[in-house]
C-alpha cells in the first residue's frame, strides 16, 4: 500500500468516527479531537506532497475550525490554543501572514489565560519569526524580547541562548554588526556555562560568519578555528568538513590562494570519506572559484564543471546557480561572450526560481560591468579590421 493510500484510508476512518460521534449523544471533546486529527492528516498529506488537489490544505483549515468550535463549547482552552497554533502554522506555510498572525495571537491569549508561560514564550518567538519574514524588524525584535524575558523568568537557559542567537540574526540582517555580536556573545556565554560543546562550536561559527560579513578576516578565521577544534574533539566529521571549507573561503577572500586550496582539499577529503555528494559538490565549486580568481582558467573550468554536475545531481540549485555564474565570468575572460551569456542567464533563472533576490542584484551589477568590458573588446576587434 502506498503512502497516499495509507493517508486516505486513515482519513476515511476519521470521517467515519466523526459521523458515529455526531449520531450518538455528542462527546464534544472526542469530536473536537477527531476534527483536529483530521485537519492534521490533511495538512501532513499536503506537506508530504501526496495531495491530489489544493483543496486538501483548505480541508485541513476547515476541520481545524470545526475542532475549535467543539472545544469552545466545553471551554477546553488548552486544546483550543493548540488548534489556533496549528492553523497559524498552516497559514504561515501558505504565506498568509496576517491570518497566521491572528491565529498565533489568539493562541497566545489563551496560553496567557491559562498561565502557561512556556507556551507563551514559544508563541512570542513564532510571532517574531512572522514579522522577521515580512522584514518588520521592530515588531520582530519586540516579540523576541518578550520571549527572551519569559525564558529568563523560567530559568530556561538553553531557550535563552537560542533566543539571543535569533536576536543576533535579526541585527545581522539589518547590518547592525556590533549589536549582533553582543547578542551572539551572550548566547555563547550561556552555552559555555551549560558546557554544551556542540552549541559552543555552532555559536563560534556564527560569530565567524558575522566577522566574514564585516570582512574582518583574522577574527573570522580565529572563530572558525576555535569551532573546528571543538568539532574535532567531538569527532563530528561533517561539521569539521564545513569548517575547513569556510576557512578555504576566508583565505580565498584574502587572496591567499594556496592556503585556500589546502583547506578545500581537507574538506573534500572528509566529504569523500563520508560519501557526501552535496559536500563534495560544494568543495569542487569552491576550488573552481578559487582558481578562477587567481587566473587559472583551465583548472577553474575543470573544478567548476565537476561541482556543477554533482550539484545538479543532488538538487542543490543555489550551488548550481553560483557555479553557472563562475562559469559566466570564466568564459567572459576568454572572450567567449555567447557562452558567458548563456551561463549568466541560467544563473539568473535559478536565482529567480529560488527567490534569491540579493544574489540576482549582486550578479546583475557585476554583469553590467563585464558587459561594458565585452562591448569595448568587440569594438576594438572591429576597429582592427
């Protein structure tokens, strides 16, 4: 029996149970739970890509509303709040931001009435995520701070650390580097007190990324080396490979080509041992860009094409787009302008499909400059004849 058939069979069972409950003396609690479970099943079916029609997700919302009505009859606030939370999650999935916010606010109100500060803190955090997705920075920050305050009152230090990290991300998105760094350092301090070495390594890596954004290469390298050291002690080879690759990126950005290549090769060696094709693809792409920037076009082409083939095989569209862009620059340097344009166009198409607007803006600006150079080269060739 297929997954779709399993879902449909259980949905039919729930529908039958609801009919039976409705015919007898109504048990509002059981009826509410059945409607809620039915709504969940329709949504899970959609998430798994098993829905034959868009109506399934609308059915999920409809049955959850019916569950809310049943729970409201018997004043079951906890169950009612859970329904609002799930409805909010589905509306967020559909990018219906206002509807999602309304559902989460209703859920929050009920948790407040019940005095469940843990659930309140989670709601505030989700509301922060909603506003952040809409780039409403001030409102997002306000919700995150309310969440943080509750976690502090509850003494939930791991949740506090996670919330501080989110506040750091928020400031980083706005390029408020100093504020972001303070939040990240506060988060790191908590993880150190909890002696959670994996989270410490992750926090150090985030600080390294922040310094990379600011082009503070030495500090970025220092944070990543500290992170790498912890991952080595923990024996987390995939995390080690990631650190080596980013250290390669840092050295590449500093134009230390040989050091960059050594780091990429260390990363590649680990990914190959792990048989991780996505990691291998990323390393070949990084090495290709490294050779492109140092002017070794033949090696750059070889490495980039290896990375591109694997990226497309594993479905890493973002990486594929970056490599197409590298190849566009490579063929431009060789004055193969038609092939360069093909690769540039493909990169733009993929970035558009994955909604990577910042990347599109970035390569469009660079392409305009390359186009001006190309036009000048073509004009010079024509003048020679």
